[in-house]
């Protein structure tokens, strides 16, 4: 009996030690935060760094685009989008003064002039597409499709002129279509030779080769309810909407694995969807899908946290 008790005690202590080590490796930290209201917005989903302290944010179901200042804590309507458009993930091409916007259930994408707000181009992707997010490389913009295992690439010339899109069929784990929303967020390495995508249904991150569509799992990273992602060097932030948190991940040099460094929480998060990085600050937008779909709320805001 003594030997059995000793074994049970040792096993229990070993289990507790593993749990403690995991907790220390993934601390949940409530971050000091401030709120920037999007005046007149009726919904929200996407946000992008526009250079300096400027950000762009979208009205999900109206398609309108807001422009704001992270430092001043202000925002105002910038683009009153034509009826029928949507605005999900977005990315700003600062060199060419362009804003690329994913059009969600419309199956479209839009390119706006950030100097004038004018529409530069509109793209209609294949039937059945749900265009969720976008990432930029030196050559153009990559869009994710949450309903189909495909990415769409819009080339941009040196003069800043968007061209005709091409479709990239994915293979491997990122191509799995297992839930209502599959491929979601997307980022690109600085040289554009590797894409990183988030998969909402699988709660995982994958690398994608833009040359052939082959994908691979980034091991060691579980991010349930993952939505938009932000990449800076080898550090990645994954926004987990229904989990009301942002997970900070340190990626390996070859991007084959990652380690969760921190889980960021805030009482101000209300189903956050996407984020943008501004130096030591992270701007996270609340989608408020907990209020319904389409969501209903009196105000829509960006939550800015120091990290």
C-alpha cells in the first residue's frame, strides 16, 4: 500500500508540475487599454496600419472606411462606400497610397486611393468565395477565401497599378474545409516567399508557399477561434474572437513551429476580430459578434493596448 501511495503521489506531483509549467509559459495578462470610437459605424471587423499613427478601420456590413489617429485617439468617416459593399480585413500599401479591402460575402475585393478615397479597382472572385483578409508583399496583395481552399493574388506594378488577379489552389492542411469559416487571417514574410494563414475551424496556423500552394502546420501553436493575425519579424499576434483574447507567439527561424509567449486579455475586448501593430501598441477592433449576426450595438470601437 505504501508503494502504491508513493507512486500515486509522485504521478500527481508530476502532473501538477506540468500544469504549473504550462501556466508559467502562457501567462494571461490583462493589458492597460484605451478606446477609440468609430463615430457613426454600424459594425466593424478590419483594421490596418496606415503609416505613422494613422489607422484605417472598416464598417463590416456597410463597407465604409474610417481613418483615425492612434496617438490622438480620434477617428472619422473617410470613405462612404457604395451600397452593397462590405469591409473585412484590410492592408495599406503606403508606397502607392492604396488600401486593399476584403469584401466578405460579396466575393469581392476593393482597392481605394488613400489620398482621395476614390475607388481604384474592384475585383469579383470566383462564385462561392468569402473574401476575409488580405496581406501585402512587394509584388501585390494576397486575399484569403474562408469558404474555399484558395488564395487570390492581385499584382501591383511599380507604378502602383493593380492588375488582374490569379487564383492559387492550396494543398495540405490549410486546404481543409471543415467548418463555417476556414482560412481567415493572412500575413507575409518580408521577402514574400512565405505566407502565414490562420484557420478558424482548426484553430491553427499554417505556412503557405505562394509558388505552388503547398501548406504546412506551424507546430506547437493552438489558437481556437483564431481570426486576424499580425506578423512582426518572428513574433506573431493571433486574435481569437470568441475567446476574447490575443495570443502572442514566437515563431522558429524556419517558421515550422512556435511557442506561445503570452495571452493578452482586456475587459474592453468584445469578440475582437483583427489587429494592427503601432510600435509598442496593438490596436484591436471589436466585432461584437456576441450580439448577433449582423451584430447590434450602440458603438463600435478600436481597443489600443500597450504591448
